C-alpha cells in the first residue's frame, strides 16, 4: 500500500545492522512515528481516503531519508526509520526532517503531524526488541507530554 518495507523488513534489517555496528563499534538510530489523529481520517472520510493518506506518507517519508536508511510501515499508522551510522544528534535532525515532510500533507486543511520517538544502538538496547521497545517508550512519552501541554493551555 505505502511502497515502503514492512514489519518483517525492519526486523531483518535491525538484526543485520546490530551485527554490523557491533563489529565496528558504531551507532545507529531507530526512529518510530505514529501519525496523530489518523483514526479520525478513516472515521470521517473512509478507508479509501485513509489509504491515500498512508500512500502519501510513504512517499514523502521516502524522500526525507537517506538512501542507506530503511523505511518501513510497522502497521496501521505507524512507521519506522532505521538510520545506520547515526547518533542521538542525527536522530533529532531526522525527526525534524520527518515532521517537516509530514506537514506537507494536508488533512482537513491542517498539516499532518506525528509523535516520534527513537533509540540509539547500543546505548538504548542491543537487540531488535529492546530497541523497538525503547523507541516506542520515547514515542509514547512524547505523545503524553504533548497532550498534557495542549490541555494546559
């Protein structure tokens, strides 16, 4: 549907990059994205429109990552980017690039947004499951923080 890899692609690539980066004592970044309010798109405009938005997300994200990065759709409205030879500073820059790319997609006249979290190998984990869990934890923490700031205004 989206023209990007899937969950299996991500896990195969994670195993490969863990072995490679471990051998050379290098870092990489795993970034997870969860589209904000995507359920509303399907509920208010139907699944065909939701599928169109997901295809567009895949397209703009693919243009926002490096050739050596692995872009995958985790499922539903969740995407991931595996960025070899990257560190926490690169993760912040990547998240900003991905956010800007998503903002180019309009849904109901508003820019599309996403919650984003990341993990750095090996500091945040040395297995695929540990890295995904850490990135997911960061994503959820960011989502909760953003919601609390929205309600506090």
